[in-house]
C-alpha cells in the first residue's frame, strides 16, 4: 500500500473533497473517528437493550384468565 494511500477523493454535492493540509487531515480523521464511535455505541446499546427486553419477557409472571 502506498504511503499516502489514505488520499481518496470523495464527492459531496458535486464538490470533490480530498484532505491536503494537516488541519484537513485532522478534521477528516476526527469526524471519521466520531462517526465510528457513534456506530459502535449504537451497536452496543442495541444489543444491551435487546438482551434486557428478552430478560424482561422471561421474568413476567403468568396471568390467570378472568
């Protein structure tokens, strides 16, 4: 892999974005890091809530008809 293989042009709304300056690199990697952290937390929260939902349904006592 080339040393500067992370330079990939991305097009947003017709404008090409490719980080060139150090500040643009910091912003690009920072935004990517935040997005990945939010995705990871969302997956964790979904699994946590699903397991809680399964446990809650098993613990409910049976109700008598009438």
